[in-house]
């Protein structure tokens, strides 16, 4: 007498999908741009567009076009707070603060 084969039927589970993330503003990163913006605004008020563009260049690259020198202090003053803001944003994401803000219904602001 022949044995009957056991037939297994696999049913795929429904895919779990999260909703597509909307537009969010990382406040820690935006706050890091504050000192750089203050320097550029101050440069514009004192010397016009040329001074403002030189201050922006110095804050982003560390190169001072007036004295034609590179300085780490200028780079740290401009990009230091931005990098610190990115690190705070990453830490907040790992701790779940941004997820809690999302569940609480805060529209588009994240840490």
C-alpha cells in the first residue's frame, strides 16, 4: 500500500508597512546654523554683501579671503555647532525621542 504524501501549504503573511514619513525639521541641526547665520548677518550689516560672503566662506571652509589664510578656529566656529546639532539629532533618534514626538502628534518638528 502506498503512503500518502503530506502536502504543506504556505500562506504568506501580510506585509507590515509603516506610513511614509512626511516632511520633518530637525531642530537641533537648524539651531546649529544659528551662530553661522548671526555672523553672516553681522557681516552684511557692517560691510555689505562682500563682507557677508567672506564671513560665510570663513565659517564653512575656514578660509579667510581677506587675509588669505586658513584657520581651524574659523571652521570650528561655523561648522562646530552644526556638527554638534547633527550628533544631538542622531542621539535623539536612537533614544526614541523623535518617535515619541511623532506619536504625540507633533506635526513636523523633531529634535
